[in-house]
C-alpha cells in the first residue's frame, strides 16, 4: 500500500510540475502583452509570507526528502526577511533515522535563531516513523482526521536462506577479518549472541527517537494513559489528537 501511495505521489508531482510550468508560461505571456502585473495577480507579498517546505516520499540520502534537500529549503525559508511562519508539508512513510534526525536538529537550530517564526507541521496522508520524528520538532502539528500518524519505533528486516541453500546443495563461503564482521549475513545461521547485540542497537536508536519526540511534544503526549504510544503502532489523525501526537485537525490552508 505504501509503495502504491508513493508511486501515485510521484505521478501527481509530474503533473503538478507540468501545470505549474504551463501557468508560468501563461503569466509571462500575459505580462509581456501588457496584462496585469504579478503583484495584482498574486497580491503584495512584501508584508509577509508563509514559507512551505515539502517533505514527501521516503526520507533517505539522495532522495527528494533527504536531509540535505530539506535543510536547504528550511534555510531559505527562515532566511527570507518576509517569512512570518514556516509550514512543514509532510506526506511520508519515514525512512532513515539519521536523515530524519539531521532534519529535526536543523529545525531546532533554525527555531533558536529565529524565535519569532513559528513552525507548523501539516501531515497529509501519512506522517509515520521518521516523518513524525521530523514533525515533532515543530511548534504545532496538524493532520487530517484520516491521516496515518505515529509508528514511533525502529525496524530492520531481512530473510534467512540457510535451509534453502541446504536443499539446493549450495555452500556459503565467507572470509572475514573480525569475529562478528559478517553477523548480518543472510546466508549463515543466526547466532543468539549477535541477535541480542543487534536488538540492543535497535533499542538504542528507538530511545533516541523517543527522546526527540518527548523533547518536541513535552507534556502534550498522553504516555501514561496510552503505554503503547511508542510501540510502533500508527493511529488516525483523529486518534492522534487524543493521544497528544497531533494538536489539531486541519490542513495547510487552515
């Protein structure tokens, strides 16, 4: 479902870009032909603007929702002297905790440098995992009543092919320097000690995620009333308001 949603988003972006370029061409043509000025068509922005930074798709290095791309958008938004507020337009299933953490830190840094500029996170279809990590850095979070919000957890999944290899008569030969260098090798039997170690790595990352969300949301989180808040579950936007994950229902226009 998530993959289908992302494909639909990509197609929608292509059409959006096409229509934006078409509109720009018409505006330029009208202006050259002596039509209304840009300020007359779009209003005078000299008094102030609301900047919008898009966080769409998988949060990963090299992607449109990578930390370097989003950070450049944040810097431009806060740097503009006309900016009165910033909207984080979020529609993402999450992704790399490193990339999400970098964006979270950048939002906190910009907020400290520009205390008069409010940051509002607005969740569309999906604001889960690393996407919610980022959203929690905002002053307030908004979502639709049917948005999917949360998934505060960490996952690392793979497959094991040991028995299949035995049936096929295939032998795995791995040469390493270091006792545990190949501990994530899918073609070797699981080692209980290595499994416990890897679980500890995931738990540590999960604690970092929780600490960031708690620092951003503070007393608004209803953790005592809902002990599964950090279990990795997702909720609708309407449920998320009750849990303290979201402040109000609304969209960017609201």
